[in-house]
C-alpha cells in the first residue's frame, strides 16, 4: 500500500517584487531556464515509488509567469496525481490561453493573489495590478476553474479591509486572508474583523471555504501529513524529518534534516489543532484539564467530548492559549 504524499513546487520569479513579501523570489527571469533545469533534475532524482501523490501545489513567486510549456516540462517529472492540483497566479499574468493550458495540464484549482479590493491599498502594497485587473482575472479564472481561491491581506496600516463584493464571492470557493507581517515576521498589533457570508466557513485561522472546498494540500501541512518540496526555499516533512532547500535560486541545496522529538511533534500538533476549526484532540491534552477549564471560562475555547476548539476570541491569542496547553 503506497503512502500518501503532497508535493510543493516553488517558482521563484516575479515581474516585480512587492515590498511586503519575503517569499523566495527575484525578477531575474533570464535565469528561468537554468532554474527549471535544476528543478526538473531535483524532482527526477526523488524516489516516488513508495508514495501516492495526492496533491500538488505550484507556488511562488509567480508560477503564472511561466509558459504552459515550461510548466508541462516540470509536471511531466512527477507521477500522476488524481487529486487536487493548485497553481498560484497573479492577476496581471493570467490569460485565457494560460487558463486553458492549465486545464489541459490537469491543474484543477487556481489561487489568485488579489490582496485587496481597494485601489489605494493595492498601490501602497506596490502591486502591479489594479482593481479592474483583479476583477477581470477573477472572471476569467472562474470561467475555467470551479475551485477558485483568492488571497487577501488585512491589518494593513492606514487601510481598512474591504470585504469582497457579492458578485466576486459568487465566483469563488475559498479565501485566504493573511494578516500583514513585517520584516521581523511579526503580525502587526491590529486585528481587523472579517465579515463573510456564513457559507464561507473559517476552517483555519486564515482560511475560509465553502463546504467541500477546503484546501486539501494545505490541510496536509496543518494535520501533520507528509510532503516534499522542490525548488529554492521549499520545505519538506518526510519520515518524521523536516528539511528545506536553501534560498539561493540557481544554487539551492538541500539543508541538513531536523528530526523532531516526540515533544516537538506533540507541541506542534497542539498549535496546528488550535488553528483549525476541528480543534485539538483531547487525547493530546492529558493533564491539562485545569488549564482547559480556565480557558473555557474566559471564552477562549469551547470543549467537546473529543476536542478543544479555539473560539473567535481565542483565535486572536493563539500563542497564549498554546503556552497554557503544552
Ligand atoms: C507566495 S505569495 C504568492 C502569490 C502571488 N505571487 C501573488 O502575489 O499574487 C502567497 C500569498 O502570501 C501572502 N503574503 C505574501 N507576503 C505577505 C506578508 N508579508 N504578510 C501577509 N501575507 C503575505 C499574499 O496574500 C500572497 O498572495
Ligand atoms: S507577493 Fe507575490 S508577486 Fe509580490 S513579490 Fe511576493 S510572490 Fe512576488
């Protein structure tokens, strides 16, 4: 019986760098061919034989900057995947020809980096698309993809979060709403409320989905499943070892693996569970009854016979809750 595996592939090229972003990416597109050659060699060298690939995520950077031919060459290095195959796209580099090609390549989920429904915010985020381009890209992607997600950012100083309008919500199945992080990776103090129609369920602290459209790939990360990352800066978790590739785009190397102790795994499972609507299994919280009772009295968690679940108030102070439960 083959083991389930998820695959992340990093495409570290962007048309322009956005000031707030610290993902591994550059604008040196003259290096794309050399990078893809290294990437394909890395994928081909991996032994997929014990695994069944269940999800693939083409992330970036900006995968939609690649030509369909370039993406096809990379995807051909992988075994077949009958499950969720996602591509991250920027609104300004999405075209009808690319959408059609993605479908042909077996991509069945598209995640569009809209970031904001306000032009002034888009300008201050140094995005190269405006609101009209975002609308056009959503309409175009919707024509080809039932499983359409958008990324938004909130807690941006001097700007107010704008809820996607109803005509946009009608076209999408999933929304990721990230709190803007600064260079030091800290989430800013503000915590703007988000109001979405109730059919978008907050199934993870930053993610909302209509029923059945939760990101299967990301759920693997959040539930401790196995994944392999290819490309610069990509992370992996295999055989209880975490490892990652270095960030140097043309010369990245796999860094030394880190084997997790039983305590690391336990503490990580509690944090991941707190972020999820499904909550933390009570079996992970032996000896913590008093702490759970206190957190519940403060309205920060709800308790079921099997799970402890962070409330909306609790989701704002996850670290403090976690410290009391580990
Ligand atoms: C890896 S980026 C790639 C998406 C795509 N290149 C784009 O910009 O449209 C994935 C998402 O991370 C989010 N993101 C990037 N930098 C962030 C930051 N500093 N704080 C919060 N979210 C961030 C954005 O919402 C972005 O769409
Ligand atoms: S947010 Fe997206 S487009 Fe902007 S630099 Fe990061 S990866 Fe590139």
